[in-house]
């Protein structure tokens, strides 16, 4: 890494953050989630539009340099991690526990129905989309699984933008798709294992399932008590300690949980979310500290992540209207059906 890398990195952050925050705020005032504007900025500044209109300027601002891209990607990933941490901070555990039945139903049925529909319809796709003869079933399973997976990051951001996180609907959605996320990634691991010579590691998958259950149970019981005591100690007996000490402790807890879930074969995002839930119940955590975390995450890190989604890819190269339409329609329709079936018979209203 050189001084040139650092200088260009600062310019990249300046351009992306300024445009993403500005576009997000305009959309928010118009009544839409801010992330729509932030993702649109990524598409505009990426190779799809900016790269075509002014290729030399685009190459100068976003060169295909590994170090340069890694610097921006690292900041963007922190945005994702801390978004899930901040979302967990908004969770009322007692209220979420009351919604555990609907959440489990939505989480499990909401991934199985899209998986079945997506895989079944993918089997009917033309041969031109297959990697080779005899790959139709693995291809259909893979595409069906990707259709079934929901991006918890997007869900958390939309619910936050629409002020729905603390509602019954928001709690069911978040907790349900935390379950959905774990199930879908385990299924994807099985599908990818079937397509490799080594096969599926059933031992590894079994460990991931057991670990996710035990880890969640520990965090929501003993973990909460330990975190509460730790934050109280960090604040000091009279609360005179610097708020920065509490923020450091919360960050370290989140990093540790993320590292643990990643090492267990799960996504690190789940660890950050559970860490936020643990911290949310800490009586020693002040509203001021919660506010600082929220402002830091949404003011800087999160816009950079969502703007970066469209920054690296040229969506017009080999664009296939048929497969894009197929995946979009099937994913939205099947997920809507799965969530609707899962929510039937719960306390949620028909509109919710």
C-alpha cells in the first residue's frame, strides 16, 4: 500500500459517501427507503453507466487495482457488520420471544417453499443455461437455493428505514429471516458439496446446526448477563467512565461473535446480529450510547456498502432478459407465498 492508494481511497469515499447519502436522503423525504438511492448511486458510478459514459475518468477513479478495491471493500463490510449489530440493538428480546412461534414458521416455511418452487421451475430452463450435459439437477438445486435465500442485511435496512423494527411485524420478519438465513446457507453448503468431488461434509453441517442452537441459547441467557455486567463495569460505578469505553466493549463483543459464527461455518453477520441482541438487553447501556452507534452506522458505513453493491459489475454485459426476469419473478413470488403460508394462523393481521 502506498500514499497514492490512500489518497485515491479518500477521494473514493468522499464521492461515494456524498452521493449515496444525498440520494438516500432525497428518497427518504419522498417516502421511500434510503437504500434505494444508495444502490442507485452504485449503479450510476459503476461500469454500467459511468464506465460507459466516461471510461477514462471511471478508470482513474475506480481502477482495477487489488489493493485499492480491498480498501473500499473492507470499509463496506464493516458497514454490513455494524448494520446487523445496530439492528440487534433495536430488538426487544421479551417481545421477540412472544413472537417465536410465528418467527419459526415464517423462517422455516419461508425458505422451504421458495426452495421447492425455485428448484422445480429451474429444472424446466433451456439447456443453454447448463454448464454441461448431466448438470441439470445440480444446476436446478443451486438456482433454487439462491432463489430461496433472503438478504437479512437488506431486510434489516428496509425495516429500519420504514421504522418497523420494533413492531410485531418487524420482529417476526427479522427473527424469522434469521432462521431463514441459517437454514438457507446450510442448504447451500449441501448443494455446493454435491457439486464437488469431495462431496458433502455431513459432520461439518451437523456441527454448524448444533453450534447455531447452542450459541444462540447461550447468548440469550448467560451471555446477556455477562454482557450487562461487562458494560456496567466499563461505565464505572458512578457512570463517569468515557462512553468510548462502552463502545469499544460493544464492538469487541460483536467482533468476537462474528468470528465465532464464521469459524463454525455460519455467516459472520449472524454473530453480529446476536451480539446486538445481547447488548440490547444490557441495563447499563444508555440511550446516548445506542444513539451514537446508530448514527455512526447509518451516517458513514452503511451508505458505502449499499453504494458499493453496483460499483464492480457491468450489468449490461451479457445481460439476459429471460433469466433475469425468471429469477426475479420466481424469487419474489415464491418468497411472498412462503412468508404468507408461514404467517397464516398467527396473530399477524391479513395485511401484515
